């Protein structure tokens, strides 16, 4: 039976310290494979309903009309998370790129708050007015534009963030992947969970800043390194 150092006197420990060190390490295990669900965790059935609502509004992802997509994000807010998963962006990244492309200021505070609000109440219709409506419309417009256009040319030393199987050739890639029997909703859900776990473990490991404001083109060497942590 294993004896732990807190069960014996100091004199006993000093007589055979290594055995007590081994006893402590024997009961330690890595938690890097386990992530707490916590408040705001999105279960797959909820995510899938958002996916199906988005799929229906876009005629099977064949028409990414920003106005139609915006209406879905209001009536089925979880579709915002689905849309973000299609992009493969974190909330701050989506907000940053939106600001760059539209000129509408989408702050990190706003986009983080929106993301949390949606995850906490994924099927409660959003109350959009004023600045919220303007920012969400800009985010949707940006997402639809990026997803429809596909991957632009970048330098040989770079890899575009949208150079993924489902977004490489724009709307055709999305439509084909969603239509050939691939469980696209599950793929997006796994991507969503993966980005959540990366954020969670970055906090655990003491990341000083989770604010992201990069170009959506990444050096190939950096992209290869990032694959070890998460798949975008």
C-alpha cells in the first residue's frame, strides 16, 4: 500500500525521500486531455440545430446572402457559432477582420460578450438594435464574403487561414462538403471545441494575452507549428 508524505513524520521522509516523491508522482495525472464543460458549453444537438437553420437559409450553402444569414443569426443565435466555426476564427479574430474589411468597429469586448451570450442562451432570439445590429451585420457580411470568395493568392512562404478543405474554393467547397455525405456539422463542431480547448489551455499555461489581431495569412512555418496545438 502506498504511503504518502503527509501520513508520516519528517524523520521518516528524510530516511527515504525518493520513495515519497515517487508516491506523490504516482497519483498525478495530466489534465491536458480533459476540458471542463462549464457554463456556456454547447452540446452537439444544439450546435447541429444552428447548422441546419443556416443550411436551410442558404439553400444548402449554395447562396451566402448576408441579409438571409443575418436573419438566421438573430432568430437562431447558435448559428453565429456555426458561422465562426466555418471560418475557423476565434471571436477576437472575427471581430478584427470585420473591422479591417468593413470599417465598422467591432471591439474585442463586444465580440467576446456576444459569443458568450450566444453560448449561454443559444436558442433565445437576439435583441439586436443600434450598435449591436450594425456590428453583427458587419460580422455576417465579412463572413459571407470570406467564405464565398475562397482563398486568394498569397506568397509562397505563407498559408492562408481559409486554405481548408471546406473553404479553399469558396462556396463550392462548402456546398460540396455539405452535400456529399460528409458529416459537415460534426466537423464544424469538432473545430469549435478545438478552438475552445486551445483558449482554455492557453489560460492554464499562463498566456499573457489572448487578444489576436493578425493578418489572415500566416507564415507556413508558423502554421505548421500551430497544427500541433489545434487544427484551424
